[in-house]
């Protein structure tokens, strides 16, 4: 044998984990309340997946990126709030622009895009009446070919049912306000491209319209709730109801404090962040289940032991595997944080936090809840009495 | 019992061998792969758009306008039919997006009016009382129509964005009224939008029978009103017999006009009048059906909107026994002889068609215009270099993560147990790759993250088992007994703790799209397969080792 196995911690530890349960309760409650407050007061930094809007990754053609210059150039475009951050290295930036509304400003922007892309003779105006209609005016006569080319340049697709007929140079596109709002995301991308395209390469662009954003938000919330409930029900099914409730409290703790982390670090809350949240929910319960499994086993074996004592004993018995299982995932996620690149950064940081907080909550939240939920009340009483005697 | 039965061992080995077999096409060189059967070649992991670069569009069809338009057409037909049956009416209006409302002048004519309406479309749902008649399409009919619109849009999109058939776009229906369009390798979306907007131009022209009667395929002189257009048959013949000429035509820049093609390459051509009788934008629908009489030959029936119907009626009345050429882009797809004036707002094309041919032709006729306006509600493009960066960082993270986990396991459980767990983890990765290959799943950047997580999580089950073995060993059990009890007693904890993560993975798969789905796929698959590798596979290794070395103490 080249080397001997190393026990991560010595066997038969006798830490009094649950003796500290009141401190843990106070600290965890504080963290969770602060997280929720933070989420309501400062808000989550929702990415375009949920908010709608556009995100563009650009790289400077020469030298490094000048965020201030970019900010002032793009801020003056009339496309609303623009946020910039360095992305991966000093010559790359992620530009995020707020969701575009289908207002008059957007039509004015479309006018600029058409003049830039199709020629000065073109213009775009809102249509008459209170609909989302827009009118394209061509410098000369319109035929199907130059009309198609022009609307493609403005980022419109497949409007051929609205082909101009007869001798005209004005083409009206019938749109509802909602349809126009969807199109306005395209307009904003084109405008950004036209404005900074000579100095920057566009590595990737994303645009999410208002409709999809709202839908993803809705189904995301449902997915989180469904996941938490499904896991809690499963635990309840496999153990006693107290275990299910304990698991649910621990899950809520993990998810809420992860949201707090997103608020604190202003991390981008995107679809991948939501994936991280669900994965944390699914994974952080692993340790809990291992401890619960042992608690159940010990309960059958040591019928006379007090609950707090029994829980402490079980946690100590399973401590090595709790730390080991978390440790293996921790080092794997650490590799993602360090080398996974900027796209996965929010995800990886959240996961890293999730692994740590999941281990903590297995011991101090999930197991401690069993005490408060009075699992096997008669046992709990003997344990409390012992405590009183010891104090006296 | 620690030992596996013989059949269990065989199953484990066979399973692993199958995994190797199905993961193999991912790494085989293309030259070798070409010689292997198709189903085997297909067993590969596709890179997601975020890794290979490309464009992703989510398009929403404006079904409401389609319905409104359809109701407007219906109101036209109803009006015409009522006039024909001499039913007096005050008004025929379209109730926005729902129904056509007929207001009669005289209640007594209601029965006559209903009869006339039945002649237009017997499947209409009729309601209302007194002098008011409301007409609506049935839910079933609307559902079918919606599906038709989306299916047709998908067909047309495919024709437009993939003219050459080499890009392999993914175009699928999503939900009720949406179409997902994914084009790998495309970065310039303006160009793509131009292609999407590139309507196939469908026109009806009269054939200049005087010139055609002269018998020459490409007469030297033509009157200024007439031009030469190749037939579709002719072009396909040319493609088969003279591929070089075909390539030249496809790649010509500027594009050759139909007449130039006729003169230079001499495919079968027809002289047609340049004047357009009816344009494809006036064509409402075309479908493959069968003739009512005469043995039910396959035919194509088509309908025009009101304007198209009038123009078509006038043109056919004046040109009986002449041919009417149907031109799609720069080819004549068909030139049927006009048998009689066609004034019913539509007509049929007969000929010696097979059923398949009529279906193709109907599709071609329909591919003139998209049936609904499609607007982009989500667009994501990834440049190829960004994708390459993602692959690079993903690969490094995966390798470092795997190395760290292996080191960790070796340090804590020693070279034997740690090594077996690591080996099982690698086999698990192999299984995940094989599974994704067989499913044809896409590997995305979040999917790589899912793989890294799987690496960390799949050794967890071994941790649970090993820790239990350590406990049993301390309880004074013999090596063999400690292993056997360890595996047996840890099993419930292994399954319980993994099922919760599986629940999260499955729900995530249901919720997510694109890259997130890739994450859910690799994570869920990894957790499922590791239940096999972490338990049975390592048990096989350890039991073999125990039988071979007969150890007095377990090195754990």
C-alpha cells in the first residue's frame, strides 16, 4: 500500500450540536429575515430571462473596454436603463438593456435604424389611431423585394400578409401594442449594433420579449414551490411527518438564504440561477436524509435515550459522511467557480453557497426542528428534564 | 451477500460494454464512422447552440388575425350566397375574432337563409334567433385550423432557411401558437431574417400557345410580352443529367434569369406571358384531394380570396382550352389546361398525378405566403468563438473538478477503496455520455456544469457505503461481513438521498428550456446511472478483490 486512508475526523466525536440550537435559531432567523427584506427592498438582480430586455456580449476590437465611455454612449440612445459589467476579461463586457416598451420612443429608434441600415430616404412613423401600427415610408416606389429587404433590416419577420399592394411608397404594418413591444427589443439590438459596431465585435446577443419574461417568471416560481413541496412530501412519506416538516423548513432556509446571497452580491438572477436554486433544494436535503435515516435507526435501537441526546448522537455518528459528501461536491463546484467562465459564475457561486448552507441546515435546522416539533414527546420530556437537573 | 451471482456479473459487464459501444461514435474519426450503419452513427451527443454557436428564435404566430381574416372571407361568401338565393339582409358583419353576424331584413326568410349558409359551409355552428344569425367555426375546426397554420408555417420556414439542405435547422412547434427555430452556425441574424422573409413567389401566367405550337423549346425570338421559364420537371432532369450545370445555376452571382437558364442549359421550358393573372398572395389554400367522379384520381384543389377569385374567373373565361402555367419562384410547377371558366373562387388541377405528387404540389402552392404573421418573442445568438470559449472553460472545469474529487477520495479512503469509487465514477460518466448519445440529447454549458456536479454527487453514495463499512469494521466484523453489511445497510440512505435530487432534476427538466434542459438532462441521467455504478459496480470490484486477496483487515 502506498498510503493509508485518512479519517477526515476521528471516530466517536461527541460534539453537542443541538446544545447550540438556540444560537443557530437566532442566527438563521436573522439571516433569513434579512434575505427576505433585502429581496423586497433592493430586489433581486433579475436577468433578461425574467425581466425581458436585451443582453449583448461585446469585445473591443482593439485594447481594453472603456466602460464609462460605453455607458455614456449607450445611455444617450433613448433605450432606457443600460447596465454594463466587465465579463471574463478586460476587453469583454456584458451590456444589458432594460425591457423595451412599444412606445413612440421605440418607433423613433426604429426610424434611426432604418435610416442607418436602408438609407436616409426611409422613415418609420407610428400609424394613425391608437393601435401598435407602424408605417414604413420608402424613398421610391415599394415593391415586394425592397419591402422585404427593408423590414428584415428593421428586425421584423414574416409580415408578408401585409405586403404593400399597388402603387405606393408607404407600407403599414398592422401590429397590436403587445406585438410592437416584442419587436422593440429587436430595434434596441439593432440600434446598439449600429452605434458601437465599429469599435466592438458582437460575440453573442440575447433578447427576451415582455411575454416570455413574464411567463418564465411565473413558471419559475411554480417550479420552485413544486420542488420544495415534492421533496418535503417524499421525506414525510419515507419518515414521520415531523421529518417532512423539518426538511421543508431546512429547504426554505437554504433557498431563502441563497436568494439573500444573490441580493448581497448583486449576482445576476437568470435561468441558470434558478436551476442552481432547484439543484440546491434537491441536494441540500441529501445530508438531512442521511441524518434522519440514522435517527430513525437509533430510535428503534435506543428506546430510552432522550431526543436531544439521540439527535446529537446520530449527528455525530454520521458527521464523517456528512462532511465527506459535502466535501466531494464542494471541490467539484469549486472547480466550476474557478474555471467555469463568466457565464456559469452566478450558478457556481450559488451552488457553492448551497453546499455549505445545506450542510449547516441539515444539522442545525432540520434536526433541531425535530426537537421543536416534539418528535416522540415523551422522550423529549425526559431529555428536557435531564437538562434542567444538570443546570440545577 | 456481498458476492454477485454469475448472471449479475454478466449483466454488469454487458451493461458497461454497451455504454462503451454507444459512447464510442462521439470520438470515432469521421472517416471510420461513414462505414458504420446509420443508427449507430446517430448515437452521438449534439452540442447545444450555446457551445457550437448559432441562432435561436422563438416565433409566435398571430392566430387571431388569421381567424379574423378567415371570418372576413366567410362573410364575403355568405353575402354572395344570400344574394344568389335572393335573401334580403340588412348587414353581414364580423364580430371581432369570434363569429359572423347576419342581420336579416325579414325574419320569415330565416329558413331560406340558413339553407344558403349551409351551402357555404355545412360545418358552421349556427346560433341566434329572430332576424339575427350568428355563424362560428366549431372548436374542433378551430383547433384543426390552428394546427394547420403552425404546421404549414414550419414547412415554409424550413424551405426558406434551408434551401440547400445542409444547415440542419431545428424547427419545432412549441405550445399552442409558437415555433422554435434553431440554426447552428448562424451569427448574422439580419441575413437569417431576410431568408425568413424570402417569400417564394407564386404566380399564375397564361402560356403563349402560338409560340409553344411552333415546337421549339427555346425559340430565338420572342415577343416582348412573353418570356421563357423552365419547368420544374425540366430542371430536375437537368440536375440529374448535368450536375455541373446545376451547380453553376445555383452559384451564379448575380442570379440567372429563367430565360437565361433556358437559353444556356436548354432544360424543358415554356413560353409564358409576363402578365400575372393572379399572384400567390391571393391564394388562400391548396390541398391534395381526390376527384369525386371518374375513379377518384388524385387532384389538387385550391381556393382564392375574393380579389383573386374575380381575376381568376375573368382570365379562365377568356382562355378556355389554353394552358395556365403556375410559376413558383423561377420554375413552372404545373401547366394545366383550362377546361372551363372557373368562377367559384377556386378550382382544381387534374393530371396524371400520384397521391404523393398531389401532396407535394399542394404544399408548393401553399408555400407562397406564410399563413400567419410570425413575430420574434425571444432571440439568442451565440458567436462560434464564444461557444469555443465556453467549451474550453467547461472542459477545464470538468477536468479539474474530476481530478479534485478523485484526489479527495483517494486521500480519505486509500488507493483501493478510493480507486474503486473513482473508477465507478468514471464508468458513470461513460454511462451518462452513452445515455445522452442514445437519446440524442444536446450538451450545453449548464449541461457541463451538471456533469461536474454529477462527478461530485456520484461518489457520495460510495462515501455513504464506505462510512458504513468503517462502522461495521469497528464493530468487530470480519472484512467480508463488514463489506456485506455496509452495502446492505447503506442502501436505503443512498436511495433516499438521491431520490430527492432526482425529484428536483425532473421538475427542472419540465420547467426549463434549451440550456437549462441540458443541465437537467445530464444531472438526472447521472444520478440515475450512478445508482448502478456506485452500488452494484463497486460491489462487483470489491467482492472480486476480497475473494482474490482474502484480506484479514480492510484498508479503509
